[in-house]
C-alpha cells in the first residue's frame, strides 16, 4: 500500500504550526508527527475530520494514493 500523507504541505499552505494543529485537533504533538511523517498505520475518521476542519480542506488534500 502506497499512501502518501501530505499533511505538512497543507499545514504550510494554511500557515499553522504542528503544536497549534495538535491542540486544535486534540492529539499530542508526537502523534501528529507520526501522521506527518507517514509512519502511522491508521488514522481514525474522527481525527481526520478534525484535521480537515482545522485546515479547511478535504481528506484528499491530505492523503494521496500513489
């Protein structure tokens, strides 16, 4: 499975820091880092929903199948 996580790209476009996004989403900065680096094995839909809400984007803006 080749799913790329473009979370860092969206964060840069929205000019939001990791700590700020982690606080808005309600996850630890360490867990956000795991998501950003693509090392996560899974992501909860509720977490993805909160990330999309905080960044005003769609899931496809963050996740990409290559």
